[in-house]
């Protein structure tokens, strides 16, 4: 075990202001590690909390309410914030290269940089669709969509491609937002609504009913193959007319990872041990969507990144102190709450529990607001 004199001057470098890293910063703000130098490198000074993102798009939460202020959090943790993008990782030299030209050396590194959209299977998606992942760049694109949709001749027919939890949340949010603000009739279509394994049968039935009640057309068991100005063409040959298309399908690893010799899974995500260290590098940790826990893989969702946060914080502290690390086995299921944009939500857990109503929404709102209060320093 290292003494505090040996910790003095050790450098912990966090790359990416994702869901797990905000919890690491919170942990070090509440319980500082004297002598340790902490630096966060991330692209943006504000990080959106995914649990409240659909609520913001639906018009329920303000932008301030759904963002964590990294500048404030970093200050509270006694750390340094560098707003830049990591463009190269040198494992042997323990250095990270930034887009701005700077190179940062570290003793312990942690990577939480999310994902990048994978539009490769859908012809025309790059030109004609709005990719909702990564969430960091979603709001800028959303603002442009809102501006055009609020114009008299703007889009009235919206399609969401991707039937995972995010796609379903988006369909409800898009419907709620535009139906309340556009006087002309609007249509919303959801394509591929049967992909989310975390949604049990009871929730699925409730979601199907809620989508129907709001007039959201669902094209389940079908996938988008082409997007153009007229809408979305499905594998079945069917055409879904749309003026604006949002894509929330599977995502790919950030391209910067392709250049590293860190261990990866078959899809190119960083392969990590139960301690959250990368398989072939004891000094580097990876969490959130950019990583795969090879012994216990879980879906790429904010909730799993959030759960990794406190474990990561403890293990980074232990790694700095030279102590043995904790092994982490993530829970299989979690409470899932999907807001329907009308002051109600549909919830469930595991294989059987499913419920819906105003109380479910109040529970979700309570949980999400309590989470955000953790970062009010
Ligand atoms: C509309 C929508 C709704 C969703 N709703 C839910 C939900 O209700 N529940 C849920 O569990 N999940 C939800 N998700 C999924 C969730 O958003 C992601 O799983 C979650 O954001 C992953 O967190 P992360 O920490 O891995 O990365 P992110 O939250 O994406 O954070 C990555 C961070 O790294 C930074 N970064 C990226 N590249 C670099 C680089 N090269 N150098 C430096 N910094 C970099 C980014 O700026 C960002 O700050 C939703 C997604 C969408 C699109």
C-alpha cells in the first residue's frame, strides 16, 4: 500500500464526461484523496443526464435541469477540466493525445467516452436523418429540427428508427412536444418496436396500447434500409412517409478506439474485467457504453454506466493507493421507467412486474431529480 507521500503527484486522468465519470468526480469531491492530481478531458462543459433527456425533448424539463455542470463538479473535486477531445491513446507510454495538440501523461487512466452512431446499414441515413447518439450532440440537432418544424411549411411527419428503449422514449417525446406546439396535424411513426430485451411482456403490452392511444404508428418486426427526402423504406418493401427522421439504432465504438492496442470485444468496444480495468492494461479502466464487461455483458444503457460509477470511484482510489481492487458483478435487471410525455409513465422490472400511470411518472421524476441533486455543489 502506498503512503500519502507516494500518492503525492500521482496523476489520474479521466477521459469523457459520461455518466460513470460524473459519479467518480462526485466521490472525490465528497472524499478527497490528498496529493492526487485529477484531470478530466471532455468535449463539452455540460453533460446531459440520459434519464431526463426524453423529458426535456417532450418539453417537461428545461435544458438546465437535465445537464450536469462539469466545470462546477470538477472544481468541487479539486480537479482540472480540459475541454478537448482525445484523439489518440499511447498505452505503452501512458499518454493521451488531444485534438488541440496537447499530450497528457497519466499514472491511472479511465475512459468513459460513450458511442458513435452506426448508420452504415441504412442507405441515405447520413444525409437525411438525425442520429440521436451520442447524446452529447443530440440537442444541437434537436434545436434545428424544432426550428424547422415550428415554421409554417416545416416537417409534420416524423419517423423514429430504432425500437429500443431510447427509440420508444423518443416517439412519445416527439409526439408530446410537437402535438402541443404545431397547429397542423402531425404523424409519428416508430420503426422496429420489438428490439428491447429489457422490456418485459407486461410493459410491452402497455407500451403498445399507449403508442396506439397517441396515434403513433408502429412498424414492428421490420427494419429501415433506406432513408430519403420522402421517408423511410423498410426491408419488407413498405414505405413510411416522413419529413423528419430520427435514428436511434445500434451504435458503434468511438473511432479513436480503433487505433489503440487495448483488448476489445468482437464489436470493437473496450473489453474490461470485473474490476473495470481493460483486459490487457492494469493502469487503464473503461466504463459506460464504450466498454463491455466481458464476464457479465449488459445492454448499452445509461443505467449501467451509472451503476459502474461508485465501483469505478472506489477502484480508482484503490489503484492509486496500491490496494487490491473490487470485482463487480452488475445486476441483471433494473427498474425501467418510460415517460409517455403526458404526465404518466410505464414501468417494470424483471420478467413480470409492470405498471403505469401518474404515480409511475412521479416516481421517475423523483428518482431522476434526486440523482441530479448529487451534483449540486
Ligand atoms: C433519447 C435517448 C434516451 C435515452 N434514455 C435512456 C434512459 O432512459 N435510460 C438509460 O439507461 N439510458 C438511456 N439512453 C442511453 C444513454 O444515453 C447512454 O447509454 C448513456 O449516455 C451512456 O453513458 P456513457 O457514460 O457511456 O456515455 P455518454 O453519456 O455518451 O458520455 C460520453 C462523454 O464523453 C465525451 N467524449 C466523447 N468522445 C470523447 C473524446 N474522444 N474525448 C473526450 N471526451 C469525449 C462526450 O462529450 C460525453 O461527455 C438514452 C439514449 C438516448 C439517445
